[in-house]
């Protein structure tokens, strides 16, 4: 969530491809796992499996970042909520948001100590 404009900023799809619908990606996983097991020396099913897993992980990390950022907004005095939101913000390339959340969490920790 970009606090300056209030929009949800998701990471770009991998490889400049349009994003895969989550249901389709989850349905493809067992098929690709079977293909990879049946042809262990063929790199194609392994590469496709890796791309789909990375796409799902990227999408879920973006959603987790939004959830944790909202939790931090609802608990501005919780250092753990602020730190968790900062870590996911950093992981999803929202450096400014991560820095401000981490600074707020550290300030709370110093006040308690």
C-alpha cells in the first residue's frame, strides 16, 4: 500500500508476462510436479514450476505486506507489528515505507528499555 496515494502496489509480474490467476497457478503446481518427477533431467518443467512458485510467493508477499502494514497502523504502539510490516515492506521493495516503519518500531523499543 502506497501511503502517498492509497493505492495497492503489487510487484511486477515475472518475465514481463501477464500475471497468472492464483487459482490457475495453484492448479498447475501438481501437474508440473508430476512432469518434473517423470522427466528429472528435463529443465523445462523445473523452470516452469520455479516461475509459478515465484509468482505465487511474490503475490502472497505483497498481500502479506498490505496486511502487516494495516496491522501496524491499527497498533502504532506495537514494536513487533511495526517490525513485521517493515520486513515485508523491504522484501517487496518498498524501501521508504520499510525505513519509516522500522524507525517507529525502534523508537518504541528504546522508549520501553
